[in-house]
């Protein structure tokens, strides 16, 4: 019989205490507590930079069944501030598995808690909204955990894009994964895309590479002039964590790209930044969208698409200027999901068309970006 696991607690700022057992590092960690409804993809979620500073609760009850491998990562490290789950399986098994979830968390110094009622926790977050919390494992002190939770910074006003961004420029050359091959080499590269790293996921880069894009990834604070000096066919604005409004460096750069008429495509935080660059406003959502089963309406086609989502802020549709139209809306709460500029080659989407995890219903947006660059190239040649 295995030894009992050390105790762990989760303290919320409203005073609620959950008691369970530790599944990662034995230390305290505080941050905003959110819930994700995806049934699969825990490794991709852990390594998504958009979760920087957040404690993620996974609503699916059994997490860790297939262990961890070195391929299914969305960045170079775990970004969550902590992990909360209902049950950790006694046995993890997969032909691709390299180590178990608990070891993965411990090796990375990331705290986790299991054995709590995640349904109750999710109800609290849905009714009261996302709030800060502290996971404490090992030597637990409920009063101290509550102090740490209440002292953690609020997500509003927090610029985390420059925290998670790569400090240097780099090229990307891997395409999508295939059974028996792994991540493939891209084919012919017709377009050069400068991708802004506000917390970019690897699968975004893979999806672009698979469509013939040569990718240069640049730090979040790269001035527009420096990016344009690379002579890109298009600019991509990535996902990322935190509040978009403090990212004034990105908003200014995007305005320059729009003025230049550079084809521009934004996802998640990149969508919010494009909205701000046009003069719209953003707002903090009650508990955000985090999951892989979110229905979205494409207003141009009338299609309903199931999408992957991860965001706590949204563009306020009522503040959009006249030259910006709504292309997608959430069928959960009616919040804005996509925009396109009428007078510039630019558009964006709030969810994650690259998924990982989640469905690829909305992957056609990458094709739309390629077509935008094609039209722009043809126009430049004929002028």
C-alpha cells in the first residue's frame, strides 16, 4: 500500500476552505481561481501561457489518466499557478506516457490539490465570479492561506503579456503532428508572417506553418517599425494572459500595422488588443470562458461552431466604431467573439481556432488569414 499523500488546502478570498491532498510541489501558491470544462487536454492547459497567474480547476472528475509526454505541450513550461482536480487516478497508462501528472507538477515546482468537491467550487465561481485563492500543500495553515489569497494581485490592470513573452526573436519551423511521424517539417513556405508573442501557443504556430507560412516570432514589446523591417506578408497577434488595456505598446504597434494596411489576424488577447487599437473598450468578465465545448455563431454563414475558449476579458461590442463589424458571437452568453475591419485587412477571434485541446471547427480562420495575405500580395504586384 502506498503512503498517504500530504494534506493540501484551497482557500478562497470569500473565506471558503477546501481540504484535500497534495499532488504536486509542497508549497503555497496564490492567484485567480478559474474553472475549465474541457474533458481532455490537461497537459496542454497546464502549459498554455494564457493561464499565467491563475489556479485552474478542471471540472472533469478524473485527471491524469494518460500521464504526461514531451510532445503535448503548448509552451516550454507549466504556466498555471496551481491545479485543482477531483480525482487523481492510481494508475496512469498510455503508449506515449513518459511520467505521471503528480511527478510532472512536482518536478516543475507547481502546487496541486486533489480530493475536493470541484462541483461545489465551480458553483461558487459561477455564482460569485472568479476570485483569488491560495493552494497550500504540505504544512498547511488555513489562516495564512487566506491571507495569501487576499494579498494576491487582481487580474484587472495586470500586464502579463510581457512577462510570458519570449525575450528574443526566433524562427519557427515545425508543422502539425502525425501518427508515426511526430511534428512534421513544413512544406513550401509562400508567406512570411511575423507573430507577436503575447503568450503564444505552439499549436498556433504549427497551424500557420502547415498552411505555408514562414514564421518569425517576436517579443511582445517589439515596435511596429522593427516588425515591418522584416517585410512580412502578414502580422499575427497571439493569445496571452492578463488585462489587455495595460498593453499600450502592443496597441500602438497594431495601429501602425493598420495604418500600413498590413494583413493582421488576432486570437484571444490579440483579438482584444485589435479591438482596443480600433478605439473599442474591453471589460472583465464575471468568470470568463474556459473550456473546449463553447458554441459560437458565425454571423456571415449562420453556422454554429463548437470552439475552445480561454479568456477572462472581452471586447465590449457596444463600443465598436462604425468601421468594425461583429463576425462571431458566443451562444452561451452573447459576448463578442469575432470582429473584422471594413476598411483594413484585419480581423480577429476571441476563442482558439488552433484548439489543443478542443475541436477544430473554426480552424478555417487560419485559411482566411492566408487568403487575406494572398489578396494583399496580388494587389501589391498589380499596383
